[in-house]
């Protein structure tokens, strides 16, 4: 089953979407987001389009095909790392009596 690609979003919308998708667990600072967007753009993983909305200039961001592939690869790597933690049997810890 294939999903339609999401439409391009401006920075504030990206911050709100991340918060919404994570149930409030992810809260990005604007400076952190824009630094990451600049890096992804430099790596040609994003398309950036400028628009004027209500008299204000906004930049909208969209992943390139390479960006989508990089996102999927990163998500897969995170999933594999989570499996190492969740599937590994925890060692039993014995209480030590004070001397």
C-alpha cells in the first residue's frame, strides 16, 4: 500500500506536525529546525520554495526523492537499534547485602 507524499510545509507547520505526530513528546526549537533544514538543503535532500502568504514571505520545504530514501534508511536504522534494546534479555541483578 503506497502513501501519498505530504504537501510541502513551512517551518512552523513542521514544528507543529512533529509535535502532533509524537503526541507532544517532540518539541523542536526553531533554531534547531532551521539548522537541520539548511543542512538537508545543502545535501540536496530538500526542495525549498519561497511563497508570499498574506503579504509575508515564507519558505516551504519538501523532501526530494533522495530525501525520502534517506529518511526511510534512518528510520530503519533506528528501528533496528530499538530492537537490540527491546529484544535483548535483561540480565538478572541480585541484591547485595551490605557488609
